[in-house]
C-alpha cells in the first residue's frame, strides 16, 4: 500500500554543498594561535565591544583554511552555541580540524565556566567524527586568549 502512493508523497531534498573559488595553493595556513586570531579579526563583522559572537574556522589536514562561518550572535553578556551547526558545516567542507572563536565585549580574557564547558562539548563531538578541535580563541579589543596555548584544551 505504501508504493501505490509514492508519487504523491512530498519529500524535501537535502543538499550538502561546499564551494570555493580559492585555489588550494592560495589557502591560508594556520601555524599558531596568533594566525588564527588574525584571520578571525579579518572576518569579524562588527566591533568586538558591541556584542558576543561565535565563529568557526574549518581546516584541512595541512591546517589550511577551507572557510569560516558565523555560528551565532548574542548580546553583551553571551551567545548560544549549537555544536551541531559547527559540525554540520565541518562535514560539508570535509574539514579535518576546527578552530572556534568568540569575543568578550567586556575585554576580559579569562575563559568563563560556560566557555570551558562549551569547549569541552565541541571537542568531544569532534572526536566522535575524527575532526579535531585545534583551538578556541577569545578575541579581545586588544589581544586574545588561546585555549590551546593556555592549557584549557
């Protein structure tokens, strides 16, 4: 009885797509947290003091950037991070590594308990998919904090 109605079913099509116009040889390589912080600053859409945002950067095995994505925008005191959104994009880009970043409008570089918890959650999700969380950078108006450099990862 199911096959008789097959033509009348309305089923959405799912498309998985990643496209780039950047040649592999021209992709930027991330060698350290400073490189990551500079790239995030270049793609950030608004002043760091305005409101908290969360971005992800996707890398291939050679740590060359495949792309970046704004994951969420929040308010002055925080933003909501959906781990599924990060890894959905990572899988689309066939990424081997991820670096995430958010800003602290207050200018304080110390990770909050919430920052540490979401970082752990992102890292554990990536381990299931064999996609490494390489760093979590907190951008400040002057400077940055790196979870990898400071032993939080």
